[in-house]
C-alpha cells in the first residue's frame, strides 16, 4: 500500500512518470496558490486551475502555437484530476458530471 502525499505540492513532485520539466514548472505555477492544500483536494484544485487557465486562454483567444504549453497544462490538469480522483472512486461520477458542465460553460463566460 502506497502512502498518499500530504499536499498538492508533494503530489505534484511525486507524479509517476514525472511530466517533462517545462510542463512540471508550468503546473507548479498554475497550482501555486493551492500548493499547501491537502492531497484530498488534488482533484478539485487541478480542475479549478485548469478551468481558470482555459477560460483565460479562450478570453484572450490564445489558442495558437505560442500558448501550446498552457494548453498542454490545462489538459494535464484535467487528466491528473481524474487520476487522483481514482483514489476515491465513489466520487468519480459526480466529478465527471460537474467538470463537464463547468468546462462546457467556459466559452459562454468568456
């Protein structure tokens, strides 16, 4: 049985396989405000950070090559949110439904 990391920051540092260095650095930046939060918050923190960055990118119409790292980071944050949520499978269905609704609403809010 593996031990869960204590915080969002520790979780990010323990990802296996680790993300490439540039992506890891960008994820750290996007999660910095919540790095101290407990590991149990990883799914919510990752989704919120991904949604926020996606909303900004869409509002700025920044979906070109120059924003590729941020687009990749958004994808990684959503993927990691569900990977972390797998530790509590009873929450997966609700997390999926809620995140689909919130992500689908982003273009309307932009």
